[in-house]
């Protein structure tokens, strides 16, 4: 009895499977043109993407890298106006950003332009360029965030400065740069009267980055912050 019942279930399942396959075949037959068109579109998009990368994006990035060289040289010798605006033979970071914004060189030029503006005291321009910059390199991302913090400090926007310093401290934590950002954040929080946050930043230097240069005299910052907490 049980065997007959199992045989019946198997037959029913097989019949259901056959019906499902039949419906699928009917759907494919009925919509063959549409499905073929979709497949062609997918192939064309894929081919177009590879062609764009190989024949447009790669040569464009190479040209941008070649243009970037002289602007970087000016940046390295602190000739920030020339680095930004270029000379009669080579473009500066601003033109490279405008012409090659979609390339890696265009993106890194956003960073260089932002830091250059920071160095010559044009703080809002520095923020504008640095905030557009993005990178998978955590160290470079931290440097950009800290530079934005410096620009906001110069503009008297201390709360935004503190926020950016804390963001910078969260990237690629290390004994060299992270305590610098934490100390800057602590000072900014003190200026805002947020002494608990300042204390937390200073204590993080003491506890987590004891080997850093900032840790050597962080105790005085901790004492000062504690004295201000009511």
C-alpha cells in the first residue's frame, strides 16, 4: 500500500515537472524575440564597457598622469600658485581636475589642489576640492580629512573641524598620525567647551598610542580637560 502511494507521489511530481518544463518552453517560444533582444543588449553593454575602459579611459588616464608630473614638482617645492595654475608649458591641478575629472590623476589632483589652497590661505577652496577627493588609500583619506579640519579651524568653524579630525583619526590607526589628529580634535573640543569629548581624545592618546610623540606630554592636556569638567 505504502509502495503504491509513493509510486503515485513520484508520478505526480514527474507530471508537475513536465508541466513546468512545458510552460517554460512555451514562454521561451512565445517571447523568443524579446529574450534575444535582451541578450543582445547585455552583450553590447558588456562590449561597450570593455571598449570604453581600453580605448578611452586607459589612454585618458595616461595623458592625465603625464600632465600631472610638473604640477607635482611645483607642489613639492612649495610653489603652490604654479602647482594650482600651471605655467606656459604645463597645466596645474585645477586644469587637470577640469579636464580629467574621471581619471585617477584627476582625482588625486583634487587632493593636491585642496592642500595647495590650504597652504596659500584660501580655506573654502581647500575644503571644496578636498571634499570631492576620494581614495581607497586609508592614509591619504586621513590626510585629506585632517586638512579639511585645518581649513575649518582657520574659518572658525570649530565643530566641523573637530568632526573631521575625529574622522581622520579613524582611518588606518597608527602611532604616527592618529595621535596628531586626536590631539587636534581634543583642542577643538576644548575650544567648544566640550571637555568630556576632549578628555576622551586625550585619554585615547595616553592609552592607545603610548609610544607616540604626543603621548609624552598628553598628561597636561588630560589634567586641563579634567579641571574644566564640572
